[in-house]
C-alpha cells in the first residue's frame, strides 16, 4: 500500500513538473481583493516582465536575471477598471496575457494569452529561408530591406506556419534585414551575403 501511495505521489510530482515546464508563466488571481500572483520559470538572461495598459503605457517593468523562477504579487486595487496585459519578453519570444480589472475583482484570462516568436532565418548560399511560427494565426508581414532601408519584398500571411525562401542571387553582397511584424510586435534579423 505504501509503495502504491509513493508511486502515486511520484506520478503527481512528475505531472506537475511537466505542466510547469509546458507553461512558462503561471498566474493566479486572489478570490478576495484585486491581487494577482505571477510566477515565471526558466528565466532567460535579460528577460523583461511588464504590466501594460491598452494604450501601451507600461505601468510596471522589471528586467530579470537568469534564474529558475520569479514570483511576485501585483495589487490592482488602485488601478482603474479596464483591461491590462502581463507581457514577458525574451530575445526570441513575447507572451502577452490579458488581465481584466473590475469593481471588486481582477481576472487573468490565460486562455486568451498570445505568443509571438521571432522568425528563424537560415542562409544557404544566396537563398534566405524564413520560418515564422504564427501561434495566434494573426496577420504576419515579412519585409526584406537592403542596407539603405529600401523595401525589396513584402509578403503577408495568416497561416499557422509560414515558410518562405528568398533568392538573393541577383543582389550585390551586403547587409540585408528581414523584418517580421506580428500584431503589435516586430522582430528583425540581419543577414550578410
């Protein structure tokens, strides 16, 4: 019987570990008052956590050191009613989670979280291959610029997975920029030929 209990507890611990690793941000709103507890796991060097209003004003922002976890309590009791966003920003990924503040409570809408990931750009000779994971299936715009800022190519898509190859054979050697816009976020990669 003890062996069965220990095996069961081990299984629960492993499952909890898998769930924690699957979701980098863990949020809990208190049942009383307007308090939100935010926990982050596997923090990257230079990662930033922010609270932003719908006008894009940062109400709180903190640059984090690389560590296994971050925990903080946020009190929204003096914040006007409305929609706010918890944003975690790494070098290659941004996650945005809405928070709704009402008269007597605060609600974190985790099922409406959105992830934006930087494109992967790989150069094979004169061919640039661009891969964009569009988790939200939102409008994505890919623009290629030369060193002078001239637009060479622009494409748009809402596909879940966007994979394009760009031929630079007829262009001179130099520096080019691949810019990918997703929602309010923009990622750029510089390539040299």
